[in-house]
C-alpha cells in the first residue's frame, strides 16, 4: 500500500490544492491584479460554489484551476499533479484527463448531435469507444436518452446544458469546473440543472466547483467560497 | 459517422462548395492541359506511324511542326528511284495553314495512286482526287460533318469538294493532288519531301546512308525520327506544363487556405472549447488537416469529373483530342491533396496556438 493510499484510508483526499495564487494582467502599461494570494483546498466529492461580485476574480480563478491560464505566482495541484509547474502541453494533458468544463453558454458544437458532442469528448480523452456503462448511467441520470440524436439548436437551453454537463463528466474527470451554468437558464431549467449537478455529486461522488452569482445555485452546493477584490473572504 | 470533420464539411455547404471548386479547378486544369497535349501528340504519332515509307528525303528545315515549304525539286524522285535498295518513291507537299482546333491544320499534296499504293491506303467511300479542286479526307475528319460531296475551305475562300474518304488515317487528314497544291502555291515541279520505301530485303538505315552519299547537301531521315511527339517538337511545352501544374497546386492551396482561414476565424470559439476539453495542438491541427483533406478529396473527384466531362464536350464540339494518363492523374491527385493539406496548415497552426480564454470569449 502506498503512502498516498494509506493516507486516503485515514482522511479525505484533497483533489485540489490552490496555494497563494496570484494573477496580474498587464493592460497597456498598467498592472491589474485579479487574484491577490488565494489559497484553498477542495476534497474529493465536494460540491463547492465560488461567489462574489463581478470583477472579484472568480472567472480568473476558474481559468487558472482549469489550466487555461497560468498564475503570476502560486501553485495549483490537481489530483496530485502540479498544474503550475507543467508545460503548456502537460497542462493540456492534465486538463484532458482530470478536468471537465461546463460553461454558461453551453458551448456545444452546433454541427454535432448531442451524441456527437459526447463522443468527441471521449475521443479527445483517448477513450474512442467510451465506457458504455458509464455512458448509460450518465444519460439516464441526466434524462437525455431520447435527446441523443438532436443537434443543440433542436434542444431547449436546459437540455443543452444537461448535454454539456454529460460531456463534462462522461470521461470521469477528477474535477468539474462550472462557470455560471445556470446563467442562461430560466428558473425552472436552472432548478433542473442544479438538481442534476447534485445528483452527479452524490451518485458518482463527482467533485464540482461552480462559479455563480445565483444564491439559489450556491444553496445547492455543500460549501460556498466568497471572494472579493481578488481575495477569499469566507470559505 | 458523426465526427467534427464530416459534420463541418456537411453543414458549412458554401465554404465546402467554394473549397471543392477551387481544388477541382486546379485538378481539372492539370488534367485538361496535359490530356490535350498527350492526346494531340498521340494522334499525330498514330497518323505518322501509318506512313509506310521508311525514309524522308527533304531540304534541311523544310518541315517544322507549324510550317513547311515546297522547295525540293520533284526531279529528285528519278534519282532516288535508281538508288540500290529503293523500292518506290513518291513526292509530297506538306502545306500547313491557319485553321482548325489547334490553330493550324495540315494538307498533303500527293500523287494519289502512287502514295496510296506505297502506304497501303484505300478509298472506302467515293474515289481518289483527280481535279485541282478535289480533296480526300480520312474517317476522323469525315465524322466532323464532312461527307462525300461536301466542300472544304482551305485556301482562304477557295472551296475543295470532298470526293472520297480513305483509311487508315495517315499524315495530314486531307489530301489533294500534288498538281493542285503546286498550282495553288505557285511551285511547279516542287515538293516538300520525297517519301522513300525501301525493298523488304534492304536495311532502311543503310539505304538512307547511300542516299546521303549520292545526293549530298539534302536531308535524309528515317520517318520514325521525323514525326516525333508534340512534346519533343515543342521543347518549352514540358516547361509550360510544369508551370501549369505548379500554378494549379498554388491555386488549390490558396483556395483551401482562404476557406480554412475564414472557417477558423468563424470557429474561434469552437477551438476554445476544444482546448478547454483538453484537445492538444496536434489534435486540433490534425482535425483541421483531416477536414481540408476531405474537402480536397471531394475536390479531386469533382476535378476528375470536370476534366473527363469537359474533355468529352470539347472533343465533341471542336475535335480536340484528350488522352489522360495515369502519371498526370496521379500528379493532379497529389496536387489536390497536398495543396489542400499545405493550404490548411497555416490556419491549423494558428488555431492550435489560439489562447483558449480569448477563444472562449470570442463572439
């Protein structure tokens, strides 16, 4: 038994560690700090909301955690792999294996059916034929079985976001990062999608970090991190 | 197959059609030009191969691909006939004039009975030419709406009456009497060359050497060396064809590059999504290259269809002959595919290097 495995048996494993994260954008000749030394941990199976006013650094945080941006300083470790020490290609590889994204604007490929979007995720992940059982479970959970051959424009907003959610989790990522997933949905569809997030979290022990302005969305999470001016104010 | 590549090709029809046309035009250009050069060359060679006289006796430089002159005295026929190994001789005027689908056409003036006997030519309809305004033509020319009894314009407005159709095709497609051409060209007692047939027991090369010794200062050539291919007759034709091929490749590459460049700009957000999903640079480049290759392959098929269909229609309307070769077809295929792949490479690399955050924010 490895040391890591031994530790895992005695306490919860931190799937994400962010240490003293700083990010400063250079706009013209002016440095604009977006994150000013943020540290936190997320354990496996947590469903965390990150809230805060516009411009507080939420989106920057999400992009850093997803390896889409590199921090000015600080360290991010996801499922044991140091994202900040990795090359661009390695970060892409970690993102491919460990992270699923859900966006406010769904970001499905409009020319592909729902099924095509899921298969594309599987192909990129390197699992061409996919895990049939996982696939069946996810589709049943998200109630998408009869929507798989529809293109995004033939689906409602709520259905599109459920497909996006299915695409994010189909490859069993260690971490799902959701950027305002209910921001483009009405109240009813928001509730349905939030319910799906909760079910994914409880049924599959899926770790989820969700950025939101919506208090109802935050209420669906097990933990809420509040940010302001590039700092975490409550965690 | 519901892949990003095939769905993009299917669901962006305008982009796909423009790209396909671009590649297809490049391929069709290569096929049509090379097919025409090869077709006309083969046609000339085939007709020349039916000339059975093994030796051509002429003045130096009197026959070119597009010009000829009647500057050889027909009295040479008597001298040639006396040379050992010679079976028969016949004088010919080769007249080349502006006309026809190639821009020039050929007319032979011959002593018909003599010429036909030497070359195994037979009249299959009508009779041989006798009067100065009579012409006989081969079957290919007859098929172009020139039946026996019809007229042909050869010297400006001068009309020649078609009195016979002969076979097999040999040399110029139309033949008049030697006297008729001598009269029209005001070259009495002259011809362009004398065709010499050697006895079966004699070696044509030895006879040619003998003629050269006995009649020095003239040009003695074996027939097989005179009527070479069009490509050899026009040294710059090969260069022209290669330049054409290069241009076709550049056109294909540019069209695909522009189309893919536009597509990548339109799909910036999608590239961002791919990157967020963990697609590597190699994956993104390969997806775009596969799309370009699929478009190029369709363009290739359309290009071949245009070339074959176009060639057929041009042949039907103008009589130009196209002969497509595997080597040039392979070249056209490589041009289409490689041109498309190269054209897509820059947009693909550009897409792969997009900043994912900016790409995701692209409206």
